[in-house]
């Protein structure tokens, strides 16, 4: 059984628990509001709810297959909302889907691929009966807000990883795996940003459009959800900029270090060229060469070599090549 919770409320207080195997018990009584939560339901379970609550077949099909982008659909007096969940698993963002049916006296949530249960959310709402008494529109806001709140830990985790990678980039070369990680995170953030746009549109439609089951006094709550999504989108854009800057800083520092190494090698090569040249000249073994018969010729040649090398070393050190 995929039912997490099926409870009827009266004035925001628990009235009774419901069971899907007794469909007649699911029908809301006078003054009741029914909130049913499902996880990865089977087709038969959704068909049962469809018959009891008059759910639209297209919405039921979407909820069963869970391959939709965030959207809001109207079917008579029934509201069908699709929201995308996200969580960070082993360094990658994995997505799930929560489908929400909102009617005059019921709300049904269908979760796919999300590890965050609504149990804590339900307990929080039950602790404030005054708010829960608003019915489906306020619970819809609470569910959407709960989903959007799940986006922030993803951003925080990636931000912490980027800060650590930025620190390492200043200390040493980034490894091939770290560079590959930068591009992986950038690709993940681009996908995440594409998701946030439709989610923001969902909140905007619920705030501005006239829809069944949505009271005017609850609409400002959807504005709050939209603001949260916009904040997450702004943070994601900032992370993308940080990723780009980390890669650019790493590349610049690597070029700088390579330049330093190149100058050092050039300086040592120049100093080694002096004894090589002098020794090469005197190694040609011609009969008539200057200073061959001079007693101090050898020490003078060595002295010239040492002196020129010291002069070059001083010049390169002054120029900060060494």
C-alpha cells in the first residue's frame, strides 16, 4: 500500500483516518476536508481515488507516469498542480515529482522519486489548526513551500564545495577530476535553473489567476513561494558565476606558474650556456689558440666562467626570474 496518510479534518482538527480499501469511507462528510498522501501509487489506487473524488483521467494519467514539467491545469472545479522536487545525491542533483489534486473539500498528493516525506509538514500544519482550517488552498501553498525549501540545501552544499575548490585553486593546480567536477556542477546548475523557471510560473499563476479552490486571502502566500523560488534562482546564477570564476582563476594561476617555471628554466639555461661556450671553444684542439701556453690560462678561464655566471645570476635574481 502506497498510502502514507489519509486523514479527514474538521475546522483544522483531525476527525478520522481513512482507508483506500473502503472507498465509501473516503467520501468527505459535511464540513470535512480530506488530505491523502501517496507515494509511488499503483494504477488501481489512483483509479479508486478517481472514482471517489471525480479526478480527471488526464490528470490521473499524468500523476501515474510522472513525466511532467511543473504546471497548473484546470479541470472544472478541480485543480491539478505538478511540482518538481530536487535533492543532492552523491554530488548530483536528482529530481522527483509531486502531483497535487486540489478540490473543494480534498487535497491529494502523489510523490514520485522524492525522499522527503510530508509527515513533518502535516504535523506542523496540524499544530496550527487555524491555518489548516483554510482547506486545500493553504495546504497546497504549504506543500509547494515545503518543496521549494528543499532546494536551498542543494545550493548550500554546492556553495560549500565551490568555496573549498576555490581555496585549493589558490594553493595548487586543480586536478583533472576537479576540473571535470566544475563542468559537471555547471551542467547540473543549468538543468536546475531550467526547472526553477516553470516552478516560478506555477506560483505566479496561483497568485494572479482566478482559480477554483483558491481563496483571495490565500493568494499572497503563493507570492511568498514565488519569492523563495526567485531567491533560489538568484543563488543558482551566483553559483554559476562562481564556477566560471574558479575555473578562470585556476587557468590564470596555472599560466602564471608555467610562466614562472619557463623563466626559471630560461635563466638556468643562459647560465649554463656560458661555461658550455667557453669549454666548447677551448675544446676545438687547434694548435694556435690564445693563452694555450699561459700558466694562468686555465684558472682565468674558470674565473671568467664563474664571474659571468654570478653576474647572470644577479641580473636574473634582480629581474625576479629566479
